[in-house]
């Protein structure tokens, strides 16, 4: 049982990144390692070059992402945490799989069509072959399970098609080279909205810092941002249906529920009928209680580039050891 999952390195991480992405990784790690399974988590820095990017930012974002993951609970001793670029077997296997992947299969990928838009001639070749690298990312480790959201289902299907065709064409039935990974649907991730506008996603690209809780915010900043968060004048309803048409209220209740590990219904059972004058301080305190320890560790780690590099180097060493046998078997099967 082996899970492989990747995330694009980004910097300036915020509450939306934590509740929408990082926390699921931590949960998977805890659940899988308790059952003797293994989690490989990688930063998809090779994928990042498929779009225009600034090299110094990519390097900084990769480190920030590691700092965030570790401070939020990814344990580099229990999970294998690494970045693709330090495991050259990813790029090597992609090339070998390019011989098996069909143009027609890639042409059908909806994400390629969406991202390239009308400017297909100007899109990078990497953007087009990105799903083959994704296939290499998981097949390289004989992943048995891959967590996939709705937008990634098609890419995992492609990875299975590539694995199956390769096994058919180049391996015997008794000794397939690749394991066909099964999808697992991650628990529904919270979608966190801006504190200034309940209809916009909380995002690092919002120019207003008051719109988001950053993973670097201290207790005072968190309390101030929650206090200033946009709301309406009505008290909270006691039923979830009463949040309809009240995006800001729904967002704050959703954040409370996600942080407390409970449901919106349960939050409203406690706070229904109360105004934001009562709810906001409670929400702020909950956020401070849960985030402050992570934020402190994040700030500390971010400042220690050597420690971050050491974590990545150690993870890459473990990942390479797992990758080499599969890569060797692939070369051999191809007569290389
Ligand atoms: P941003 O929108 O701040 O640029 P990214 O696009 O870099 O964030 O997202 C990184 C990860 O965090 C993705 O898995 C994404 O789904 C998740 N994420 C980002 N913003 C939110 C949000 N507001 N709510 C839930 N998840 C989010
Ligand atoms: Na974004």
C-alpha cells in the first residue's frame, strides 16, 4: 500500500492552503501510516516549469512549501517528502513513457485544452506532456493509490492506460513492470473565501492582506483580521439553510467548523441567535489556538534554509532508492 501525491510549490501560504490542501495530506499520512502504508509526498517543481515562471521564486517557493508542510504536521520520518528535481528518475521515466503515450490520448486531456487556451502554438511542450510526467511520478514508485480531485481524474486514467499498454507491449503477464494505481477520493476539502468578500476565494494574489489569514500571522494579526472581516448585520441563524445568501457569514462559520473539526450545523447549534460581536472573538481565539503553534514553527523553519535543504535531501535519497529498481526494469524491458 503506497500513496503518491504531489503539490505545486507555492509561497505565502494561507488558511485556504492549509484547510484546502495541506491538512488532507497530514490526515492521509496519519491514517495510512497507522495501517502500515507508506506516503510519498513530492513538490512538483518539475511541473512548475510548464508555465512561465521566475527561477528565484520557484526555488524560494519550494522551500516555503516544505516549511509549511512540516510545520503543519507532515513528518519527514514517517512520510517521504521530497522535490521532483532532486530525483532525476522522474524525468527519465517520463521520456521512456513518451514512447508508450499516444498523441491522441494527450490531445483529449481537458486540462491541456483549458490551460493552453487559444494559444496552443505558443504553449510549452511541457504543458502538453505534463500528464506523462504525472504518470511517471506515480508509476515510478509502484503507487497502489493516488488521491485525485475531480480535475485530476482524467490524468490518473491516462497513467493507468500508459501502464497497461507498457505492460502489454513490453512485459509478460506474470511480471508486469508497472502497478496500475487506484484513485482515492480525498475527503471533501473546505473552500475558504476571502475575509473581505465572501464570493472570492482566499488567495495569496489578493492585494489586500486583510483578506486572508497567512500561516505567518501572529495572534494579534489573526484577531485583528477576524475582527475586521466583512459580515452582515444579522445574527447567526440556528439552521444551515439560514446561511443561504449570506456568503460572509457562511464562510466564517465554515472556517470555524473546519478548524474545530466539526460541522456547520454543530457550530450553529452553539452560536445560532448570537451576533458577530460574540462569534468573531470565539473564531479568532480558535484560530489562534490552532494556528499559532504551526505559525511559530513555520517562521522558524522558513528562516533555516539549511534545515529545509536537509529535509529535502533526505527525502530525495529515500525516493531515489525506491525509484531505481522500477527505472532499471523499464530500461531493460525496452531493450535499453
Ligand atoms: P492561491 O489561490 O493562494 O494562489 P494556490 O493556487 O497556490 O493558492 O493553491 C495551492 C493549494 O491550496 C491548492 O491545492 C489549492 O486547491 C489550495 N487552496 C488555495 N486557496 C484555497 C482556498 N481559498 N480554499 C481552499 N483551498 C485552497
Ligand atoms: Na492560484
